[in-house]
């Protein structure tokens, strides 16, 4: 409330009358608070967008480095198999590079605006799979509870991204219960339009000032070396990419509950798992492959892999050079085309390549399977995504 008034005094200075006005400013104060809240949300969104661009560029470069390591190591493992200690070393390098690739996919949660490998998902089944892993990894003083709603409606999304998000929340929950406690995974149908997933713990909880900053990138209350402050920010980004909503409820000493709501979809026929392919019978034959990639590490390692597999390789450093070779009469059996290159890039090269060679199969290599990459596979026939970094066995399967 606010107000002002006029006072009338008598000859001795005493108040004899008061005339004033009082104005109710409750709505104005509420509007100001709402405006401050919206400004904070806008700043958070801008911060996440900037980090997303940074993560996208970093992921591309890291995938090329990891791809070269994984390619050469996996080729060495398969080519030698002598039982010597050096073979074990190459196997360790291969597994380490593959794990690095999964970490890069986690970083890409910032950059992704749409789920990468969207399909119909049963989140109850996904949580049961997570529970099996958690039972083998969480401390014995933590009890795992499951409260999964029956008849849970399916959602459309990226199983890998959602699994990573839920695992992040479970790790945070376990860290919040150093002595003992209960971690509970819940699901329910909210209404016909939404389903909800909750990750709940009985841990230390968060004070109001910590809760307000919990989803900010790089904010953490953990000791140095024990947390990056990116976990909840990645979860938030993943939920938003699935057109969902996220809420955190917590009080000191009362535990924390993270609720994630996702749009439900009507049940339909099960979609094939990503990467599922039908392979022709018969022994593999030698192919001629046009490898188009601007990164010398990727080109060298992939060329080595193709050589071990018995294929003949032609190379190009950009889309323009590849198109020139095709216009000059080169007719390979397959093209491995990098998505991100200077000049035309994969997006600009593919339509021109298809115009020159309508029936030429293309493996579109990318470390960032986003909506643009998915659209290319839908628009152009005989185009398959090849996710970077890839091992020798994955390359063999695609070929």
C-alpha cells in the first residue's frame, strides 16, 4: 500500500482534520516481481544458448580427435589378435575413446534443440533398466525404491539423452545422502497430455538460495574436483529439448524431489531401435569408397580402417573436391561424407551429389545428430547416419 495526505492544524498546532488517499499497489508489485522472474528466465536461456554453441563446436573437434584414436586402436585390435600385452593396451585405448565419445554426447545436450534419435519410449522400461544398473553401483547404505505408475503413456524422445539425464539426477541424489537414505524413482500419468517422472531422495536438501541457482551452469556446492556444476543444467536442457517442464522441490534436511513432465503420445506400433539395419546375405566384397572429410586425423584413421577391411579408398578434403571427382567420372560404391566442413559442407554437398549420382549410397558422418542431419536422411534416399566417433566394427556394419 502507498498513500499521501493533507493535515489541518488549529492555532495551537494540533491536528484537527486529515484528508488523504490510499492506493492499493499489490497488483503493481506482483507485476514487477513477475517481470523480474521473466528477466531471470531470459538471462538463464541466453546463458544456456551461449554454452550450447560452445559445446557444439567443442564436441565437433573432440569427436574428430576421439574418432582417430578409436579408429586406429580398434583396427589394431582386430588386425593383430596375437594375445600380447600390446593388444590389451589397444583394447583399453578403444574403450577409453568410446567412453570419451559418450561424454561428448553429454556435452551436446546443451547444443541440441531437438531430440537426436527420436522414437516412442516407455519410460517405465527405461527406469527399470536404470534401476538394474543402480543396484550394482550405489552404496549399500542407500535403499532404491520404485513407484512406477501402471499404464504409463509413452513419450517421444531420445532414449540416450533421457537416460543420461536421469542418471545425473540419481548421482546427485546419492551424493546428497552420505550417511544413508532412500532414492525413489516414480512415474505417473498427470492427465491425457502429460506424464511425470520424479527422482526423489531423503538427503540433506537445499536452502532457498542454493535452490534458486541449482540449474545454473557451473554452479555447484560440491568440493573442488567432485563436481562440474553442469549436471542439473544438462538435465534442464534435455527436458526442454523434449518440450518438457522441470521443477525442483527441496528444503534443508527434508530431501529433494526433481519432477520432469513430458508430453504424452498415443500408443503406436513399436519403432525399430536406432542403428538397426538389415544386411544382405553373403560374404563382404571389396568396395570403392569416396571419403570426404576436411580433418586430416579423421581422414588418415578412416582410410586405415577401410584399408584393413579390404576396400579401395579415394579421398577429398571438401564437398567441392568430391563433386569435381564425380563430375570427372569417378563412380564409387559408397561415399562417406562429413557433415561439418568448410565451403558447401555436408548439407550443401549432398543435394548436388544426389543430382549427379541418384543411386549412390551415402554414409553421412557426424558427431552431432541434430534435426538438420535427420532431415537430410528423410529428404534424400540411400542416406544413412554414421555417428562419430565410430569403431572398426561399426564402420564394417554400416558398409
